[in-house]
C-alpha cells in the first residue's frame, strides 16, 4: 500500500497578518473590503495575500449554506470540437450519475492548453473550490501528475496507463493497443494492405499508443503502406485529411508505419483501401468526403470509427465501429474518485477492451 501523500499547506489569514505586520482582524477587514483599516493597510494586505497565493475558502461558504462539495474536471481541447463529440457527453453523464448519488457537484472548465489547466488546479486548490479532480487526455509528457502530487489533491486519471511514479493517483484505463490490434486483424483478414489511421490530437498518450500499435501490427504482417495522420478530432479536419489521402497526397506530420522507413514519403497514387478514424465525427465526415470524390464505401475504401455512437447508425452505410460502455467508464472513474475522498487507496482499474462491431462500411479489398 503506497503511503498517503501529505497535502501542501494552504496560506491562511494568520500568515498574511504576520507577513504584513498587522492583526488578523485587520487582514479580515482588508480582504473582505470592510471599514476599519486605512487604504494603505488595505493595499499592503492585498499585495501580501497575492504574493502568498491566498484565496478565499469556499469551505466557509459551504458551512453558511452558500455552496456544496464539488469535484473538478478541466478539458484542454479546442472548444469548437466538443459540441458533437459523443464520447465526452457520455463520459460526463456517467460521472454525474455517481456524483449525484453523493450530492457532489461537478465544476467543469474548458481551457486552451495544459499550462492553463495546471493554473486552474492551483487556483481551485488555493480557493478550496474542489475536493478532488478527474483528469482526462493524459499526455506523453505530462506535468499534471507532478502538480497534483505536490498539491495533495485527490485525482483520478482517465485513459492513462498505470504510472508507478505517481502511486497516489488512481487510474482508469482502456486497452487502446488491444483495440487497435483487433481492427488491424479485421482489415487484414479482409485483404487490406494499404491502411491510413486518421488519428486525434498529437501528444495525447492514447493517440501515441494507437499509432505505435498500428506500426507494430503492420510490421508483424509486412504491411508496407500503413500510416497515421494526426488531427484535432474535428469533422473539418477529418474530411480534409480524407480527401488528401484518397487523392494520393501526404500531409505534414504524418507518421509512417510498417516496413516503410521513417521519413520516407509514400508515393502519390498509393491510395488506401481502408481508413481508421479516431472518433465517430471524423468517420462520418470522411464517408461524406469520399462519396463526394466518387469513391464507394466499402467498395473502394473501408471505414472504421473508433467510437461507436448513434451517429454511426445514422449514415449510409452504417459504420463499423469500436464499441464500449462510455457511460460506465465515467461511472467507474467517479467511483474511484469518491473512494479516494473517503480515504481509500489509489488504484489502477482497467475497463473492458472496446469491441469491434462490423457493419456495412467494411468489406473485402476492392480491385
């Protein structure tokens, strides 16, 4: 059992009083904008409070009936890609089910990047805004676990592989490598040798795992023309990349796999016969783009979506997709966080491997 972390000490009004050389009552008057202190003292107290990183405690407001116990979730992704992303909607639904049972609120914020996300954690911690956090989109080079360890803030990482360097953090993860291997098995059995993986954001741990697995599976089967291209998960980029690869183009930043040497450009005209998309939105946009170019799905090109959803069954042809219970994924993460809040140990919990459902969008390799 790993030793429990000692949370970092939050600055108090007493600390401010000692640093500013005034009484605690003067600090209270100054920070609450009440009369009883001079403007010079008020300004000095506020400067010291800012230097120490002090924030008003929501715990005090909770005792007065003005607030509720809360956990946090910060998402560092382009905001315009979230509106049609079914994964996060279902994930949050599962999280909220568990939190509602415990009468816990969910504080959700979208930011530009991981640096902004870390700043939010520091602010929430200093202000006593949240009791714990749910961390999504683990990175290959991730500063967040170290920060959460430093703050002593209970946290569950969703989607990351277990990390022995941070035994105090719980992890709920899925086997992306196993899922990608299953997709390549299916496409290879159908005769496909030229496969393009239209991936999500670069730098995300699960994006890198999928790319590495595709490369390993291609090497194992001797598939020379297999590659990955990273995107922002949007329908616009999904369609744009589809048009380029079906017309024999190569995009900046693509990752070649299989027996193709690193850095070699795939010759124009080596059109893929199968496309793997990292979400349902890009897959639907890709089918539309392929159809506009005069390609038949699956006659000319097979399509697989990573996330199954109602969207996959609202287009023609219905999309083959990897299916998992994303709502249950969210429930599991929330249960692990509430366990930490109750004093339980940190754990690594693996959810079932996504299951490939074959539908109308995949078929034998065309002529």
